[in-house]
C-alpha cells in the first residue's frame, strides 16, 4: 500500500512537471533561430502533451484520483518562469530549463524502480519511455548551452530583455578589461569612444522603433559605422583587447564586411556553394560570423540552418554529447 501511495504521488508530480515542460517548449518556439528548431520545439510540446496524457492514464489505472488543479499549476509555473527569466541572461534561462529536465529524468528513474517494486509493468514501461525522452532533451539543452559557451549563436535566440541583461553584464566588465591595457591615455580615449558607440546605438535603436523598417536599415548602417570606427580607434591606440571585443560585437551583429568573413568571396557564392563552404569550417567563431552575417544580409534559411547544424555538431563534441 505504501508503494502504491508513493507511485501515485510520483505520477502526479510527473504529470504536473510535464505540463510545465510543454508550456515552456511553446514559449521557446518564439525564440527559435531556424525553422528546423521551431518545428522541433513544436513537436517537443506535442510530445510532452502526449506524455502528460499517458501519465494521467496510468495514474487512473493505479487508483489515483485525477487532479483538476494540476493543469492550471503547470501553466502558472511556466508563465512565472517565462516572466522571471526575461530579466536573466539566456544561459541562465536555459540552465533553468535543464534543471527541470533533470528533475523529470530523475523522477522517471525513481518511478521505474517504484513500478518494479509494486509489480506494475505498465507503469515501468511508461517510465522507460519517459527516461528516453528526457535523456534526449537533456542532451539537446546541454548542446545549446555548449553553443553559447563556444561563443556562437545557439539554436535559441535571446529575447530583447535577455539581450539587455547580457549586455549589462558585459558593460559592467568593461572597466576591468580596459584597465588591463595599462595606459591611462588609452583608457580615457577608448572608454570615451565606447560611450559614444553605446549612445549612438541607443539613439539609432530608438529611431528605428519609431519609424519602421527603412529607418532600421539606416540605424543598422549607422551602428555598424560607429562600431568600425571604435575598433579602428582602439587598434590605433594599441588597445588590442578592446579592439578585439568590439570586433566580436561586430561579428555577433552580422556587421562584418564580406572581405572579413572566413569564407573567401562569400558574396559571389550560390546557396549550395555557401553551404558546402560552411560545412568545411572547424572554428566556432568562424561559424558564428557566418550565421550572423547571413541572417543580417541574405538570410537564406538553408544556409543559416547548415551553419547552425555545423555549429551544433562542434558544440556536441565539446560537451561530450553523443
């Protein structure tokens, strides 16, 4: 009887967490970088819904009373998580997702042992399917985090607030990086240039929000010119680390010029030629540059997807995910 009560409690907990998982997958759809990832997340949400229904069916079979409050709790937890994490960096939000998946995985393993002890082969079979599903999701999230760690754009894009959160962290660290340069004159001039760039970026962003797509193109051009100027000033003043940071910002924004890309003569390549060249790249930073440039310019879905797939493969290797 005690085993049965514990079995029912775990099934209820798994059903609630699985509903939360489904809601979070739907939230993540809007952050998907490519159509392939978007489809995968929609499928994940549908699969979570099916798992929830299976768990509920097993709950009834072992004598548990369906909990009408659980679905509302699952939606509420997903809403709270989605709201709170808007002020977090993307990696922190994904670590929260990973924590949820690990809890689901560990509870599924516990459920399997409980089912074996209670002689419930039907629940044991369900637990095995849950273990397989959550193991795959843990690997996927680990890969996405590895992509972030490698410095490239992951399968999920940050929300605007998450971009700001990450930017605030980087800006807060700027004085330390500048101090490493060790020359007060350089410190003053480069910092002043950086402030000008940030002010210009804010100004251009505000203008773009007010006047629409044409103004956004003008704003981007102004932003890119300001960043190139900042990088040039830093290099002239011997602030190599600062110049590199600005260069990385240009790369991540897709603001590099064609001649700065790791693929030579990229502008003249067809989509298929571009995909073939990208598949030969072995450095995460090079793939980051290609993804950002392609998204900011031609935005060919097949090319972006190929670069993202290649980057994910490198991230899996780095994270030790099979």
